[in-house]
């Protein structure tokens, strides 16, 4: 997960994906089920960021099957990713509902990187739903989280997303 974090912060989604797949293989070999769903949800998100939406959806199903009900971070991320994927497939109502649920969970945690990502995914979902003003407001929240933590690459990524929003 540390390699994934560095690679995705550097913008190398391919290297981030390879690190996660390697980690999943090793966790599977060891029979680990504690970290497996966390690595799986990071893979689902990384795949979605790279445009591999069908495979991302398959990994979301794995996450749903293997995550403990008390693992708020995994649930938050899988909700946000699946929400965006639903909206991308045209289910705007269902997608927005799930992505908002993920962002609501983000409001309750202190993991800044996952919190910012949940807001980014909600913003993408809102844009897909034809709500660019709400998307911009949500990205402003993501930017504030990144800036408060001093996450320079994350803040740059969010600024880029803000610049790409439809008017």
C-alpha cells in the first residue's frame, strides 16, 4: 500500500496498479483477509482512475464480499467508486446516492488522503449527473483537505480537476 501511495501521488497509475496486484497475490498466498479488501478497494479505485471501469466494478464486488461491516474506510471508498461507475453507466440517481454516502462517511474520518479521494469521486459523479456547480464545491472541499495536510501532488491533481470541470 505504501508503494501504491507513492506511485499514485507521482501520477504513475500503472506502477500503482502493479504494486496492488502484487500485494493482492501475496495476501492471497498468505490467506490474509484483513488487508485483502483494503488493497482490493485501492485497486478498484486505481483501475477506475485509469478508465478500466468494468474491471474496477468487478473489484468493487470483491470488496463488498470481503470487507468487514465495521471497516468504514473500505466502505467509504467502494461507495464512492461504485457511485461514480453507476453514474458513468447512466444511473445518475443510484450513482449520486452511493457517492454521497461515501462522502458522508468521509466527513467522519481523519484519513485525509481517502477523504479527499471520496470528495473527488463525488465531484466526478456530480459532473456526470449534470451538476457542475455542486461538483466544483465538492472539489473545493477536496482541495482544502489536501492543502491542510500539505499534500502538494494531491492539491495539484484537484486543481487540475477543477480546471477541467465543464462550465
